C-alpha cells in the first residue's frame, strides 16, 4: 500500500516540484505553471480542477502538511462551534506573515495521531476530495486522460496513480464515504476536505456538499463554521 499521507500532501500542492518561496507563493506559481505548461504542474488539485477556483490556502496551512491542514481547519471550526462563537470572518484568515493555523492537539480526536490519521482514513479523505472535484460533472474521458498526464508529471506513479485513475473513473459512492467516517471528528474532516477542494459556485457542487453534510449528520451550525473557516483560509490567487 502506498503512503496516503504523502499523496495527500501532493494533492493539496504542498509538495510542488521546482517551486520555492512561501506556501502562498508556491500556490500562485503552481496556478501560473498550470496555465503556461499544464503538464509541468505538481499540484494534483490543480490537475483536477485546473484554475477553476483560482484559490489556494493562505499562510502556513500547507506547510504543516495536507492532513494536518485539513485536521487543523476542521478542529478550529469544531472548537468554535462547540464554544458557541460566530463563524469566522474573512479577516480572520491566516496570512503568510501570520501563520496562525496549527496542527490540532493530540487529544482532540483530529489529525495524524487520531483514528482520522490512519492510512486507510486518509485514503477516504482523498476519495472525498476526488468526489467533490467530480461533483459538477466536468470530468469526461478526455479530461480524465489529461488529468492523469498531469498526475504523472507530478511524480505520482504506481499504486498511487492507479488509485487516482480508478477513483476518477468510478461513480461516486457517497454511502461508502459516509460509512467510513465513524467518529464526529472524522465526519468533520471529511466534509472539510471536500469543501477545501472546491468552491461551490454551481448548483451541482453546492447540492453535493449539502447532500454530504446531511448524510454525515452534521448540524447546520457546524457546517456554517466549517464553510466559514475554510473560506477564511483561502486567498484569491492572481489570475
């Protein structure tokens, strides 16, 4: 079995070959690289979505690793929800000079040291992200072939590449995704990863996220916190 955590790091663009600078700079460079030479980009999310969202994760979110970023955002939203706080505002977003997003505490139930950090559940998170990317129905056979070219250019091969190709070609099994999230923390992370992947700017994408939240049994107020936390952690990239 391949290392799912490493793939998740690549998926979110925290390991972009040949690109330096801050996380925000790397994200911006990855988008520009995707425009200039689509086969040279190392961010798999960019391969899946192209420059459709025009957004990346602000501050140090990806510097701490893909799983820790998802867990950190989920934990932050969950903690604020439990405390009865108002959802985060855009001005609360982490910035390159103010790296406020930290991995969740060990005892929180989120992150690498929890059940949500197992290799098996990280695969579920990646499946959820691919499912979200497919939600608007824009990935046909030709697009899938182009995505796989980009994936291979990102130094992803063997079992990991085969896994991505299989997930792209297979119908989304939302029942299996929901069933794999056993704890409430896992359910929060699964929704966070899905929301992190896309900007729900179509009815199909918004409908998919709403369906996922409902099937996961997440309270409306908790979903609002996740939505706000993820939105505030994204920053518009130069077009």
